[in-house]
């Protein structure tokens, strides 16, 4: 019988496949036959330390890559599922022969026994080799976190040596296997001392030091054996780690879980921990993410149980953990950056989730003869609508106009032409003026659609059609990924509407499907320049933002983030209007950020850049195209999106800039003094009064 054809490891796929990973997981694949203490079995469970770790890592960091060797009997559909989740598989090497297969037999006291079903020498054949490591992954900036999962210790030594030789700045995290401790103690201790983090289980640690006293053993390894950092996986008791600053052992509670099968939970902990380090978190915060990943892994059979878990699920469980003094409050500005880094995953997930519902909505719009579209909202929602009008005009072939919710409700609604649809946008679904605009449009006989993150909101109740986006919320932060999710939904609707009307949107569809990948690339290329820009501008009184077409809306988004985070004045205007007004106050080093991806106004952008240079402005250009005039400060966007979709990328460095400005200025999200002030603020914007239209 011919083995099924597997997707090529380098063939890419959905999500973020093809990106440069921030977390690299190196390990084995297995097929496990599990026997539980009650005698029940679960056969052919897809295992392997690298899959558990990688699937757990992507709950916190979307840029995850796997380096492994796969046999020719490994299920092809598994590879496809991994690619669709955005895991980069360019580091997989096909080798002839079977995948490792094990019996894993659990005893009532928690002990487990391994019975290897493949030939004894097969483990060495499938062990990853240094030449399997993609060099481009290791040499990327910033340096990756490399998790070396359980494998024969000689193979682990070779991998560690190769990684450190090619990427001295990489953070190397080492796991081990209970069968590879006894008999290799000295060798394992030497290796543990050469990596950045050593992650044994409690049993492995006891085998290594000769006694079962984890706090004592951690102290001994870190203070006497020169191991830089030890994090012990303690199963139901969570984790222990060494706090170097205070020279003490710190306990991390286990995350709550409904245990089904603990196979792979330790590997999942390692993946979550590695992602935390990749995001710049301290080991304690990284370990907390590890416990959440481990909890989800223990709630199902096999590594693929983790494919149904979303970053939002993980974030919710993390936030539901008992509050400790080390936890940040929900208004801590650090949550903002963590959310921004979820952007590639958010975009990929929205595209997948919205395909069918928006296809159905588009067909209905064509059938009902809608000929005009009005996009309505406040704040970020208004900016999103304005940033999408070009996409609707170009791809759907429908005249589209963005109108502020107040203006629609009080000034425009009475005069809309027949066959109009009003698309009201509010992520919370609770903004009073947007609710009023929807209600007024409905009363005047227009079709009302709603784009929201709250399907049971007051706004949704006013609509004939409700489109729901789901975005993880790690804290109460200035909106960043919610803005991107709304943009994705609008662009997808424009394409589906165009398809339903018989328009050719093939090229645009191909471009939008690359948006998640290009978002990941843009985050990598723009994060450091945005941080440097913040260091240069954090003491300024105000910053001006200019843009044209869809990116005038992006410029307004950038200015709004200054209000919400660093509490700075931000002014935004059309790039042409700048020459008629702000020109007169922009010289002598005043900061101006030009948001100008490649597009129809590029020639005029060049002229304005020359004028900014002439009056000695402090100019920063955000673009995917090289400027005609030399500009000292450029924040690059990944090339590949047309202008009509470019706000997806242009908003990223503006979001990162706002985070770093707030961090440098010591601000919290929104900076409202207390609960009473927050209530007063939200009551103001949620108050759904009804006026009489002009």
C-alpha cells in the first residue's frame, strides 16, 4: 500500500506559515497508544514533544516554528491542520521509515511506563540533527527562543552547540526525558549549565540530584552547579523556579484544569514558558503562561487537542488565575504590547471565521439591491469605516462613505438615497451615538448592519444583520487588535460583495490572505524603529500625523492612541491639508509622522516630504516603498498589500509607538484615576439619547 502524500514541509499553508519564528521548537514526533489506570485505552494519539510544545506556544506567540523529522506514515491531515494554525513547518525533514510509536501505561499513583514499539535504533534516526535547523531562523533579529525538547542527550548536545554557534544571542531552553537522566547525570549537568533555562520534571530532577526535595535541588543547581536558571515542572503542584534577584525558590500555582490525560502537559508547559520569554516577560510571568498551556494539554487526548484552544481561551484562563502581588493590573500598559503581538493570529482567525457568514451576507445584499453603503461609528470604529471605503468602492463596486455616528443620527439620516445600507461599527456594541444612528437609520427604512464584538449588545438589537468578531482581551488597553479585526471584517465583506456581484477580486483575495503573514513581518521590522522613535519623542508636547486616502484614517488612529495611552496631544490631518494649515507650525524640529504606504498619492507624498525637510521638521515616514527623497527616519512596512488594505499594516507601528511612549512616560491605559472616573467616562459615551434629525 502506498503511503499518503504529505504536504511539503516548506510548502507553507494558512495562517502564518512561512514567517520567521520567534519561538523555535526542536523535537520528535510520536504516535502514542495510551493505557489509563482503569484499563481504558486511547490508540494512535498524535504525540511528540515538539507538537505539544509548539501548539502550546502559539497560544501566546503567533510566530512559532517546528524543527523535527517525520516518518512516511505520519498522518498528512495533521500537517495541514498545523499549517492552518500558522505554525511554520519549514524546519521539518522527511525521512523514510516509521514514526516513533509508544505504549504509554499509567499507574494509579501517577507513574507512567513507556514501551517502545519501534525498533531500538529508530530514536537515533529520527532525532533532529544540527543541519536540520533553518539558518535564517537562527540569524533573525531579534534572536529567537529555541526550545530543545526531550531527545537523546547526545542529540541535544549537538543541537545546543549548533544553536549557540549560529545565534549566540538566542535563548536556549532545555527539557529532558525521564529515561535520559539516570546514567547521564554528569553529562546532563554539563549541558544544563550551558543553556539559559533548564526545565526538568520533579522526577527527572530527583533522578539527577539523587533526592526528592525540589526547592533544595533548585538551589543546589543554581548556586553550586552553575545552572543559570532551573524551572521545575511540578505537575498538579504547578512549578518552581529560582529567583536570581532574591536568591530564593518561587512557587507558581498550577492553572485550573479538568484532567483527562496528562501526557504532554510538561511539554506544553515548556512551549508556553518559551513563548513568554519570547515576548520579553520575566521567568515568573512566563511560567504562569506555561501552567495555563499545561492545563489545556491535560484536558484532552493527544497533542491535537490543543488545536481547538484559542489565544483568547488561554488569556481568559490566565486572567482567571488567583491574583498575586506579581500580577499586573488590567490597566498596566504592558498588556497593550502583548495584545499587539497577537495581531497576526487575530487577522488569520478572523479571515477563517468570517468567510462563510460574510459570503451569505454579501449574497443577501446583492439580492436586495443595495446600491449605497454608509459606514458609521465613533473613535476607532469611525476610523475603521473610513479606512475601508476605498476597498468597497474598488472591489465591491459600491459607492461607500464613512460618516461619524453623531452626524449620521442628527444630520444625514433623513437625506440618504433609496437602497442604502448603513453599517454601524462598535466593538463593544454599547456606544450611544452608534446605537442612535442605527435606530434612526432603521426608522427611515434603511437596511442596518452591525459589526461588533458583542452579539447580544444594544447595538446588535437594532440590526437586521450582525457580523461578530472575536478578539482576545488581555487587559483594559487602548484598542489595537480590535481595530485590525474590524478592518479585516470590512475588507472581507468588500471582497465577498464584489464576488457576489461578479467582479474579479482574485488578486485582491490573494493579497488579503497574506495579511497575517505580512503583519508578522511588519511587527518584526517595525518594533525596534518604533521603540527608538518613542525614545526620541516621549518628551515632546505633541505629534502630528498625516496621511491620504485610507491612511488618513490610519493617521487619525495613530493620534487617538496618544490620547489613550501616553496622554499626549496628537493632531491628524490629510497630507494635502497639511500644506494649507499645519505647515505653518511644523518647522524647527516639530515631529511629523507621515503614514504613506505605496499608493495613489505617492508623488504628492514625495513633494510634502521635501517641504517638511525644507522647514526642518522632525520627520518619520511609515511606508512599504522607498521614498524618492532621502528620509532619515523610516519605519518599514512589509511590502505586499495593496493600498486599499494597507491600514492593516500601517496601524501596527503606530500602536507600538503609543505603547512605548506610554511606557516611557510612566502611564497606564487611559490614565483614569479610579472607578468613579471610569464610570463617568463610559456613562458619557454609552448614553443612548435620541435626537431629532435636522
